């Protein structure tokens, strides 16, 4: 994939400069010059220069011819302050299965600083090889740096499949990687398989508002890239007997400074959670529109606290501003897999169930005996949640927590 300015056609009008959101174009000697380190190939300048037709983006379909050059399954390992994110262990578990099915290797790609021990540890979780980019500048996730370095890895190692978590980090930079390397991306997969005959990744994800599941393939592009939400797949089990290779790449500070030229981290604001993070919680008490008001959500919080659990919510409750979005469970919220999920005043829309149906045990409290949530509930209570919740909290406090 490449971008080109035809100097004969360019009249230096600057329309492309204004159209480029990444500040990738400057005018020098009355001609547009594109900085490839900044350009994301978004095509906005091509559109802006339609009148002159001076900018062209070429997308090589030659990727088809190169498909056979790509081999092995790679997993991007997400880390925060040196600690590997849970979703990355899930990707290692899934990646191992795919690599076994294809009789290929599993490669883990880690970016960070002072993480040699962590890098070596990834072998115990199924990696045959670990590629570790090491620099103090990589402690904190930066879109541009992470994109550039993972693209370096792809160019050199040519993995056939690349997996990453559909987290805030993954959602931010994985599409950029796909655009840069001309890979095929399926986001938010709930199931991954391989067609061993055609050596294709089959990425299944909800489509059309969650009403049907679509399986997507990228036959002509490499790598085949997929992001997967946290808690959808099983984490890799640790095996002390495994051995593998670790390659440490010390990244040149000057190169990182050049990549980071256009962005600066001013501050990092962490969300303060008063209760447990729902994605990690073993017990979740969730409230929906049936709770009736923001004040009534205190009944949900009381029960969650009595059980040592977290507070979840349906989108209807979030949209009503009864509770922040970070608590939303479902297709456009978080996917959760607790041991116990208590749904209170939640009807059980497909979009909500997409985020909680793999919970081990589901209790539903709903006034309407025909509510869909009862179809997946292990235990259903037909009644008014506003009356039942205080009784449950009291009972748990007295009998269980005593
Ligand atoms: C693209 C898209 C993405 C979406 N993503 C999500 C998502 O991520 N998460 C999500 O939750 N939704 C999502 N939705 C919205 C979803 O379709 C539903 O609108 C939403 O889940 C409904 O929330 P609810 O069950 O709280 O409300 P309702 O469907 O209105 O249900 C309220 C329930 O409460 C019961 N009830 C009322 N009063 C009481 C009471 N006192 N005691 C007990 N029960 C009572 C009623 O019988 C009813 O069953 C999405 C929609 C779209 C189109
Ligand atoms: S919009 Fe086209 S003609 Fe105008 S400066 Fe940019 S490339 Fe040149
Ligand atoms: S393709 Fe997009 S990012 Fe690249 S120069 Fe044009 S407008 Fe800027």
C-alpha cells in the first residue's frame, strides 16, 4: 500500500493539508509533501484533492500472491505497569489451539520495559517464541509507537494470524496495524477457528445488532487479524515444563522520539472504582430499567456489597444516567463471566445477554414471568425487585456473611 503525490498535477493549494487530521502533509516549494511516519492511509487528502487528482493511494492486491510467505500465530501481549492483562493469557490459550491445529508456532509480542522475566514467563503459558521490544519509552501504551513496532514485527516475522484483546488498547491501535500492513481485521470475535485445508482464520462475531453470528475470513490478506473481548475465551494454563525462545529487541530512543513527535502524554487519569471491576468480578448484581430510578440503584449496590461483588447495569439504566457506562454489560458494554450474575429488572435483550450469558449461574428477578431473561436464568424470581432486593441483602448479611 502506498501514497503518492503527482508533482505535475499538484498546484500547492493546501486543501489536502487542511483535510489531513494527522498533520502528515506540508507544502514545500508549492508542492504537497507527505510524511509517511504520520500518514495512516485514511484517504481524506485524496478526497480533498479530487479536483486536481494529484494524490493517489495504491492498494496492492499482490498480498494474494504473498499469502504463502506468512506462517505462525502471533499474540499481542497487553501490559499495564508491567503486569500482563488477563485478556492476553486468554489469547495465548486460544492462539495455542489455533497454532496446534495448523501445526505452526505460537509467538508472543510484548512491548515494555524491564520485563525480561515476564517475557520468559510467557513461554510457560504456551508461547514457542517471545519477541520482546524493550525501552523505557514503552512502559506506557502509545498508539503511534506500538503501531510502528508491531508493524516492524509483522514485516520481519510475517505471522499468518495476529490476535489481540478487544480492549481500549487493542481497539485503538490494532485497526491501524491492519491498515498499515494491509491485513484483514475481524474485530470483537466471540469464537476463533481455523480452516486447516485453506489455512484460514474463521473469526465469528455478532452482526446486525447481535441478531446473527457472522463468520468472517480474509483469504487474500495477511496477517489475518482478530480482536477478542476479555472473558470470552479460556486463559492458557501455566506449564512449568515448557521451553521456548525469547528475543529481546532494544528499541532506539531516537526512533521512538521521532514516532512520538506529534503526541504528548499530559496526564493519565485512572477511573476510581468504589466496588470491584465488573470484568474481573466473581459475583455481579446488575440493574436495569426495572429499577425505576438512580436512587433505587442503591438496592443493587447494597446487595453487591453484602456479597462482595460488583455492580453491573443494562444499557437502559446507563442511558438513563443512573450509573456510569463503565458498569454496562452487553454487546456495547463489557463481556462478563462471573460465577454468579443476578439480573434485576432486566428484560434480557439479545444485546444484554451477549455480554453475560456465559456466567456460571444466573438469577433473574423480574415482574414479568414472560421476560426473556428467564430463558437463560438458572433461577428465576417473579416479583418486584424493589421489594425482593432488600430482603435478599438482609438474608445474605444475616445468614451468609455472619
Ligand atoms: C446496537 C445495540 C447495542 C446495544 N448494546 C447493549 C448493551 O451492551 N447492553 C444492554 O444492556 N443493552 C444494549 N442494548 C439495548 C438493548 O436492546 C435493550 O434496550 C436494553 O438491554 C434494555 O434494558 P433493560 O432490560 O434494563 O430494559 P427493558 O427492556 O425496558 O426491561 C426492563 C425490565 O424490567 C422489568 N421490571 C420493571 N419493573 C420491575 C420491578 N419493579 N421489579 C422487577 N422487574 C421489573 C420489566 O418487566 C422488564 O422486563 C443495545 C441495543 C442496540 C441496538
Ligand atoms: S490538494 Fe492536491 S493540488 Fe492541492 S496541495 Fe494538495 S496535492 Fe496539491
Ligand atoms: S492519507 Fe490521510 S493521513 Fe495520509 S496524508 Fe492523506 S489525509 Fe493525511
